[in-house]
């Protein structure tokens, strides 16, 4: 899978992409993550990506011309020079017309926004099946509405709290999607993803030492009785789910048993 990330802070992703499983997946070629600096599509001396809102009000808005140009470049694998200054029309670089255009056919393109639909494991699974993803990170008070209309195929929120931009949500999505790509996790984890265990919160986990600050490990876990271990884990998972996330059990507006 290829994932393109559009952001004014490409450096923000250095840690998440170069650490742990995501770094391993990239090194193995399971995922190709490409970062793009939105300022590469600006036209003015100050490389402005924001402007004052029409109608007035506090704060600034991400410019639609910059974002549309950036999206069309990345969708079509064209350099910024091919799409800058194309606010009024699709890019025309003199050769074949671009395969993907704003408002037309385009790869799955996620625009992060507090008003989007919440990121769930169901959406993560759906996105993990795509060949390409384009993730658009805004900042300031949000993005020109025409980008939502012309560029986004999906408007997604990380959750019901306000961040300062889309970068944290994009990093979360990359982690969640990459761990589902073939060969990134072992078979045990993939199997667990499909199983009944997936409908509940995680049961407690223990490792050495056997005693920590006076607290011991539940004896069933060292009994060697696999059926008893499985029953104990199921009971603890149900208990925890009922206490913390009853919405996962009762089907009244929560993520639903198959989501987590
Ligand atoms: C993208 C800019 C900042 C701050 C105003 C806030 C008024 C946008 N789960 C998530 N929370 N926040 C984001 C997110 C935040 C973003 C951008 C994603 C681009 N910002 C920003 C304030 C406001 N509104 C809500 O109440 C009404 C808007 C996010 C995700 N994904």
C-alpha cells in the first residue's frame, strides 16, 4: 500500500514513521509512506497556506487553491510545478490529461476534521484494503469548504475532542492501517482480529516477575490449563467491557461488538 500525507508539518511524522512496526513495515516494503509539504504548492513570496475567513471571524482558514493543487499533484504523481496556480481549472501539463481530478475520480482521500465521522476499526479495515490512501492534514481553524467537496472522499475525526490540526489523527490512522497489512503482524494477532475476542475490551495481561510490589499473578495463568485460561480471560474481558464500555455490549449507539 502507498500512503501520501499532505501537511505543513512533515517533520511531525518523523518519530511515528521511523519507529517500531511502522518503520519495519516500510523497510520490508509492505507500505510506502510519502510525506508532502503543502508549502511546496504555494505561489506567493511568503509561501502562505492560510488566509482570513470570508464573512469575518477569528482565526485563519487553510487555502483551497493550495490544497487542491497539492492533492492533484500527489494523486497523479506530478511535481508541484505541474499544478501550482491551477485554482480555476484542472492541471494541464501539455501531455495526457491527468487521470485524477478534484471533484472527479480520485484515490481514497481522507480529510481530517473535528466534524468528520469518528475513526473506527471498521473504517480502518476498509482503508487497509485500498491500494492507495491520501491523508490531508489541516491546521488553523480548518480548511476551505471546497476542499471538503472536491478533494475528500472521506471526512474523518479521531474522536470527540479538539486538536490543533489533523497530524495526530493521520499518524493514528497510519498505525491502525499498517498493522492490518499482510505480513506486518504475526498470524496470532491477525487471527485475534477476526475472533470473538475482538468484540470485547482486552483482558488483563501479565508477564514476569511473578510478584510485583506484593501483587501476584492470577494462579490460573500458570496452571497450564488452557481451557481454564481462556474462560478466565473471557470473564475478565466481559467484566471490563461492562464496566467501561457497556455500549460495546448493548448495541445502543456504540461502536458495536465487531468494531473494537
Ligand atoms: C483537523 C484544524 C484545528 C481547532 C473550531 C472546533 C469549533 C479546527 N478529533 C479531532 N479533533 N480535532 C481534529 C482536527 C482539528 C483541526 C484540523 C482535525 C484542522 N484543526 C481546529 C478548532 C476548530 N471548532 C469544534 O467545535 C467547533 C476547528 C480532529 C481530527 N481528526
